[in-house]
C-alpha cells in the first residue's frame, strides 16, 4: 500500500511540475503573430496589425503582425487605407501602420448635411450653405431646406 501511495504522490508531483513553464523560453512576438480578433491583440511598437486588403470593416477581424517599413520607394500606385486616407503605395500605408481597404485613391467624403427641419449644426469652423444639387431653394422661399457644411 505504501508503494502505491508513494507512486501516486510521485505521479501527482510530475503532473504539477509538467504544468510549470519556463517563461524565459517563451517565444517573443514576431512577424506573422496573430493580432486583432475579439480579444484586441496588439503588435509591438515597430509592427502593425495587417488585416489584409478589404478587411477594414470586418468586426473582430484577425490580422497578422507585420514590421513597419522604414523606407519606401516613391512609386505612385495609390491605395486607400483603412483610415480613409490615400497613400502613394502599399509600402507607405504599411509604414504608417495602416491596412489597405482597396487599390486606388479613397473617395472624397460626402458633404455633411445641415439645417433642415431638425436644425442640424455643422462642426466647428464650418457653416451651413444651400445645397445646389437639391431642388429645395431658400432663395425661392422654400422652407426647411437641408444644406451642406462648408469650410468658413
């Protein structure tokens, strides 16, 4: 019976020791490590999370950590970044730590609506002006026309 107890205790100790890990042998974050996901995993400072082309608006997307380039060519092959900005090429977007939404320039943002029956306000340093592209014209006496915000 004592032999059984001794063997059992030895077995339990082996299981406990097997669960202990030497943290110094853990791999450091590297190129192609997983980032993003529902857990919001981040990359080290010199890297960015690349979600892949066209994956900007995918909730809880999984990406891979990629090293930010320190120098890029001046080749003009525009891409639209996930931040809505146009970059000269994919390398420039990666250097800024931004994934690519699509090839080509980003579309111009649509003007913000203002005025109307709801009295929608413009952001600071912008004024509400009549929208020349609609059929509502305050100059003709039309009421509650929506306008568009323009820089002062």
